[in-house]
C-alpha cells in the first residue's frame, strides 16, 4: 500500500477528499494538477511521514485515487454529509484495518502546505491536557477540520450524526479538547486551503517559489 513506518505508531492519517468542489467548478479538485502533480499528492507527501498509516476518504470509491497506492474509504454517509462523516469513516477504517491506532490525524485534500510537525505538535498538546481532540489554528482562525482525534470517540460521533447534526465545532465542544496555534509558514498560512480558481493560482505560485 506504499505505507511507511513512523514513530507515531498509534496515529493513522486520514485525507478528507469527499467534498463536491463547488467553488472550484465541480469535479475532484484533489486530482487537479498543482505545480506539476495532483493537489492531493502534496498533502500525501506532507502527512505520510508523520503517521503510521494513511487512508484517503472519498465520497465514493473510484479508480482515480488508485494511482496513489493508498487505501480509499468511502464515506459512511453517501449524501455529502460533510467533514464529520469523513472523520467517522476514518475512525472506523482505523479500527478495522489498523487496530493499534489510538488517534487519527485529519488533513483536507486541499491543504498543500501542511506543516512538517503537524501531528507531533497536536500530540504534544493533547497529552498533558488530557484532551481527546486537538485542533489546529493559525492566529485567531481555528481550523476545525484539521486535528487529532481519539478513535474511541467513534461511537459518540456516530450517534451525533445519526441525530441529524453536522456542525463540527458543536461536536468538538462536547469533548475535552485543546487548540494548538501554529506559526505562519514561509508561504503564509500553513493551513491555506484551495477552494477557488484564484486560490489555486496563488498556491501554484507559492509552490513554485514565486511571489504572491
């Protein structure tokens, strides 16, 4: 599967690629070429060294993701139920395929500048705080989709979704959590997400080392 061993042997990485890419004009933006390779490839290369296993969460299984040599897990909800559905999918995948996992670390498929110390910084903050969730932030902006999540929360999350709830922040606030503030990267926001054609053009320039 192209997986690699890592010191964080209890962390599975989950790349969330189940959105509809409406602001990008539809289609799988994860597969659009960014600086010469699919955008999701940038995320894979940044997250893979930080986790013991890696899985792509997509809304449905199709062959386009096979090129990356990683398992693909379809959403447990097939109605574009949002990032929490991807989170639950990742937790259930980890339980079945990687029982040693105590945590999953999530990254969106459109965050090509993910920090190299992303997972370690979240873990170091979660442990002393006794937190079940560690969320990434830059300055005053909290990125509720990006974080470290205890796999044991799967049952509670399933019940939350079954009740028709979809808001990530409200679910996070139900559990012990910590927010981890990261410093700006050389390219600016390390959690910059590519949502629009304009974002895509900016990310292309940044990755190629050009001025914004």
